[in-house]
C-alpha cells in the first residue's frame, strides 16, 4: 500500500533529534538512519558521539575525497573524529555502555510496542542472519533510548504496534519515537503524540498505527 501522505523528510527527523538531545550529552548512534543525527548538530552545541567499535568523539560523515578507510563506525561507514577524540578497546567501549556512562542512544526499529518494547535486530525469518550487535547492551545500559524510523514498512504495515511480533531487543526501553509522521513519547506504557508533521492529522496517524495513541 502506497501512502499519499509523506510527512517529514528523514533528515529533518534526524535534525529534530539533534535539537532535542541536551548540550554536553554522550550519545551512541545505531547503524543506518540513526547515523544521520551526527550531521545535524546545531552550531554551538557539543554532543560527544560514541561508537561501540572503540571511538569517543565521532564527528560528521567526511567528504568522499577525505574519507579514511581505517576510521569507521560500528556500521563500517567512514566517519571523522573531532579534536580530543579518543580510541579504545572494544571491551572498554562496552564497559562504558554497560556501566551507564552513555546518556542517549538513537536506534532504528522494525517494531516498537505501546509499552516501549523494541524489536530491531531480526524479523525472525528462518533464514535471517543474526545481527543483534550491541543493541541489547545499549537498551539495557543507556539512560535514554530514542527510536528513529519510517512510520510504516515499505508495504504499509504499521511499525508502532500493540505488541511486538519480532524477537525483542529489550522490554520497556524506548523513551521517544521519531518517525516521518510524528514525534511520540512512551510514558506509563502508553504512547503520547507530542508533534505531528504538517500534513498529518490525528485520524490519519491512528489509521497507520496499530498501537493506541494518546493526543
């Protein structure tokens, strides 16, 4: 099913997250769409980005001509390092995560439930490649979990659901959900809509959402 309503561009959604993360925060970005957040930090705001393969102080994506193949993030994409960045062992990186030293994590999602459960590492298909990576550690150890995702799948199926049907990454872990249609907050096992894209009505948003929404 193709939707006529497009909502926000996903880069605009990434900018919203960058605006919402407080100055001075330590932030981990998941693989894929979450990586866009690093390109939209407002001038004058300092965000220290962490990547679990061993870098604290990750900068925005480099120009292709300046990319260093030995400086990559967890998704194997070339990144930059800001002045004062530091490198460390993989185990030390996960000690930071598990020790509660990361303030925010931005992750993608296959599904998010109305109770804040997250499924983002497998669809459960028999031939699916196991790829949980550091996601389970991140949702267990990071103080605030933000999800950025398209509101529905490519075939129009809701990604914000009453109950996740895919293998869980974590239970009751998601704090905010940012999609191309809306910004939502998970509180007391309910989803509250905080902001709608200009061309999205409450009725439309509920029609493409399996979970019950509160406005």
